[in-house]
C-alpha cells in the first residue's frame, strides 16, 4: 500500500478493477450458457452429437414457465404468450425445447456451454428453438 498516496486512492483503484472484472466475467458467463437437445427421447450423447442442437439459454426467463407454439415449433416465455393453452405450457425453457427436439419434456435439454457446442461442431439454433434456424 506504500505505492498509493492515500488509502482512498488504493480503494478507488481496487473498486475500479473489481468492477471491470465483474462486468467482463458476468458478460462472458451469460453468453456461454446453452441447452443441448438430442434428436429423440434419449437426449443427446457422445455418439450422436452430429444430430443434436445447441440453443442459447435464456438467462432472464429460462427457469420460468414456457409456452410451445405448436404451429411454429417455437418456445416462448409464458409471460410473452398470455393466451397459451395449459396443455402447451412447460415448466421451463429446457422442457419446452425437449418437446420440440426430443418429443418429450423430460428429460429436458441439458445445460452446456458455447465452447462445448463449438468443440463438437453441434448446430446452433435461435433461442426460441425453431428447427429451421439451426445451422452448423
């Protein structure tokens, strides 16, 4: 602490670097979360990665109820679909996407990272899970 002229200078520098670290870290973590969906009710596993899909995880709504738009094959937060039928309402994003990709809400799509999806060249889809949006 002898390097700094006062404790206030030391505290300000410390706060500055901690803030930068938290902003950078939280942004990186948010961008890294994905859901890994398989092609059938067994989910996705090592031997079939080529047939799986990675969908960005919705940090704000992912654990809230989701509505399946069955006509479009898309999942949306229930809060944005007020007239959703109870039969098309699922407990979270992973279980809704599980219906689209795996034909079953359980097990839902599993959480993974963007790095995992890139390493195994798993196709990425839009956050709503629309199958036509998936691309390698």
